[in-house]
């Protein structure tokens, strides 16, 4: 469903070039829960951003549902970004002046839908993840776990083909982090494809497959469920 | 180790036959600690000598009598004292992997790095299995026993995570030493 073919990403840091990703090929099936591990600086976020169309590879190709993310217009790319992928982040990235329900509805509001149509949809998702009572609260009035759940609701409102999570438990204590992982797992059980970046092996263990990046290259691919040795 | 107290703890709940003690042990902590019948019976024998456990005989048709074990008042007292004390020993570094690391050829760091890689993959698979057990547990009826089992699984996950982080550090230090040409002759 998601396909990376010989993808490399190079950044300029002053005079020198840094390879954030080196010739990564990877395919992710529909319904997979893929965990991506690796030390900080190993290229995890870069990989996620390329899949989500937030960034373009220096070489190689990325496909979502057989549609290439290269050689298309900016407006087509924006559309894929808005409709096909949902992002969640370590620091939640909610807009501080908006209420929870407005944050959740934001992806559809920027798409031009009127709030009267967006509101019931956002309410339904907030209800589903147990946050209905927090709909009118602003981020500063919410706990870390609640903010991340609002962010998950916002990512889901477009019914994306894939949910991309960058260190979703990185800023949460173990117990709250586990609640977020249980929520992601239940979404996965309902069929949601998920790619999650983490350096926490306890979080990675929720995946159905775990890959490890080392210095921008794919170093290990552990399929779960096979024999142990 | 504390097989002694595990057996006393099991018998404090209920009088049991030897094989029921094993079943109860496996059910409670089998995920992390495996005991065979021999260890259980020799410990029970010792506990009887110390008057912490006694047994009753139950006659069976055409088979030798069955022993039903129970805890004595002194056994209960020692168990309660033990339960109230925190554990003073650090987790023992007696992992088989440490022994392997110790005896691997330090002239061949590549082989060590390959072993580390395999070991990490194995830990990740085991962590995934533990997580699946935890998820199944959370879906089943929630009682006190399930909570304790979940907490033990969490302990297993935290320990494995520490092992993986330590292996990653080993990898990084061995590589740094290789580039400085310290290890590769
Ligand atoms: N916008 C950028 N400009 C320059 N270098 C970058 C940029 N983004 C990432 N990098 C570099 O690329 C490498 C991989 O970064 P990243 O994908 O963020 O790693 P991770 O998420 O695994 O910590 C790092 O060396 C980082 O410094
Ligand atoms: Mg990152």
C-alpha cells in the first residue's frame, strides 16, 4: 500500500552534505502496524515526513496506494497530505487558541467545509475516544494524554489511509503513554494502517513489524509472529 | 533464591498436591521463571524438615497415596516477615549473554556485533509476545490476579528494554573502539 523505492534524502548543513536516508526500500501493507526504531538522528522523522508528503526525497520514489508522490503538482501533493495521511507528533502540535473540537475539525475546516458540518463529525470522534466532556477545553486546560488523544482525533477526521505517528509517547509518562498505545492498537484492530516512529522498544513492541534504522539505512526488519530463534 | 517463599505463598492460599503447586506456580509466574517437579519436591522436603510445611496422605484406588501439602503456623510467620522486607540484592548479572560476551574473540568485533544484532531482534520479538499477552489480559475479566500478572509482564518489558538499550550502547562503544583501531588488532 505504501512503497518506498531506493529513497535517499540529503540535507546541506553549511558546506557539507548529510545523508538523512540512504537508499531505503520498503513496502508497507494495508492493515500493518509498523514500528520504526533507531537512535536519534538515524533518519526516522525524515522517513515519516517523506511518506506523509511533508518533504521530497533527493533520490528514489514514494507511492501511496500506487499513486506516486513525485512528479505531481503542489496542489495534488497538498491534497494527498490532507486526505490520505494523518500525522501525530511528540509535542501534540495543537493550536493553543482553538478548543479541542475546533482542533479536531481543523483539517476539514482548512479544506473549506463549514463548521456546522464539521462539528458533528468532530463530536463523534471525540466521543469515540472518550473525550466528549473535553470538547470545549483549550489545550492548556488538558493533560498531556488528553492533548495526544485530541491530536489522534484530528488525524483521524479525514479518515486517512495511514496514520503517521512520530514519537507519540515521547513526552508522556509510562502509564499515560501506555494508554495512547492501547488507543493506537485498538484503531489498528479496527483496520487502521499505522506507521509509528519511536526509540522506546516497549512502544515498538505494539507493532506487527519492527524495522530499525541505522545512520539512515535500514538495518533490521523483525517480522512478528514467526519463530523466536 | 526464593523458591521457598514462592511455595509458602502458594500454600498460604490453599492446601495443594505437588502437581497442583506446580500448576499454580506456572500460572502465576511461569512467564519469567520455570521450575521442574524435582526442584519443587526437593524444596518441599526441605521445608518439611524446617517445620514450615506438613503433609497429609490421601488414599487413592490402585495407586500410591497422594500427599496434600499445607503451610504451618511457623511457615506463615516466616512468609509474612519475608513479604514485609524490601529486596536488597540488585538484579544478578548472570545472563547467559554476559558469559558469551566475556568469551568471544575480541579480535573479531564483527562477530560480536552480529551476535548483539541477533540478540536485540530476539528481545524485540519476546517483548512483542509479552505485549500481546498484556493486551489479551486487558480484554479478559479484570480481577486482582490479572492486575498482578499485568504488572509482572510490565516488569519483563522494562527489563528487556534496559537490556536492549545496554546492547545498543555496547554496539556503539565497540564501533567507536573499532574506528580507533583498538579492537581490530
Ligand atoms: N531540515 C534539515 N536540515 C539539515 N539537516 C537535517 C534536517 N532534518 C534532519 N536533518 C539531519 O538528518 C539526520 C536525520 O534526522 P531525523 O530524520 O530528524 O532523525 P531522527 O528522527 O531519527 O532523530 C540528522 O543528522 C539530522 O541532523
Ligand atoms: Mg525524530
